[in-house]
């Protein structure tokens, strides 16, 4: 049976997509795979985003379809490297293979939803081709509302479902704009905030991350997320065009020469999110590159 597929995108770069992907993997029940269609800014052999996800979330199967050394949009990075751009067929075949063997497959995009992975190819095309719903990672501060609405509108215009919003970096002492944005995002986008991830969460130890991750999610959504692969209707976006998703045509160039690099983790189960670690009061603000287990804002419900 094919498992559930979620695409993870952001309203921009550096909003916390990789940490959010790791958190989604950590709270899922069953086997998890993570695909990175294109990794940029990393030379061959260096650990990239998938290594960070595996370190934080625990044993997962990972697959990277293409890699380019310069930290640029994938289409540009491929051109400057004199390399073949990634092909949609390669990504689709990779994701389909993972989904056939795992309960949940996460597909982490590059930058925002309209960033070109190759000529005329974005994460929207990938999500449509593999029937994935989309999780959008947003910033907390000023500009979040506009960026979130534009991203959600672009996803829906492509006939896709928005599964939820994740605030990717929430400081220990949020300012007024951040608090208002958290409250206004569901009203303006029509999409629930399903998780609020503390700033510096990526610096936690793996054990701390896996214990704390369930406390960052809305409990009702997290409970449904654990069993998403069993019920495709869970999380269905009411704004989706009733005609369903638009057809997505595969890149006529077909599979790229490189293909995907797949790394399979041990067949172990992530921590049960019903056993959330106790939370404590957040300490004084810490440098943005660090976090302690007491920095975790507990998600007790989606803001209205």
C-alpha cells in the first residue's frame, strides 16, 4: 500500500523547513522516508539537509535526487555547475519508490514554493505529480501574513491541498507582531497553524528534539498526522477545487543521469508522540544558535 506523502515548503529560504521536516518525521507513527529533490550549497560528500533531518528525527530512509555546490536556486546552480538539471521523472520515481515502502514520505523543497528546481519545474509540479499535500513553513515576524497568503494562494491555484502552517522559529520572548501574526494566520489563509517550533530547536540533542517535538504540534492535528497514511481524507483542504488536482505532466527529458541517492535507516519507530516530555517555563532569551529543553513552547491548540 502506498503511504502518505507530504511536501514541505516555505514562504522563503531560511524559515526552518529542514527542522520542520525533522519534527514531522519525529511525531509520525510508522516508517518514515524523506526526499530532498535538490540540495544546493553543498559539495559532494558533505552532509546536507537530509543528514540534519536524520540526526534530529532518528532513523529514517533518505533520498537526494541532485546536488549542486553553489548556494543558489537549483536551476541556476545546475547551469553554473555545467550539470544536468534534475528531471521531474527522477523525483517522481524516487518519491513513488519511497512511498511504496513507508507509511509517510516527506518531500522537502528548496526555498519557496515557486523556486525553479529546473526549467519550468517547481515543487508545485512535484507535489501534483505525486499527489502530495503541502505543509508551509512560515516566519514569525513582520511580513509573515503577506508571504503566507501569497504562498497558500499559489498552492491552491495549482489545485493542491494545504495541510497546515508551521511557524519555523518562535523566540523565547516574541514581540507583538509575532503574537498577532500567530493569531491572524489561520483567519487570513484559511489554514490552521499546526505547529510552533522554538528558535534554536535544530541545536537540541537528538534525544531532546524527539522528546520535545510532540509538544510543538497542535494535539488534534498531531493525533491525525500519526495515522494520515490510513485516511487520505484527513487534513483535506476545504478550499481545494472540487474538481481535484490538476494533471501534472512529467518532464519529457525523463530521468536524469545521476538518479537519486537513497540511504535506508533501520526499521525502527520514532518516539510515540503521546509520551510528550514535560514542559517548563522558558528561560531568558538565548542566542539564536542554541536552545535548551526548557525553550519549548507547548502547542495546546491552534490559535483562532
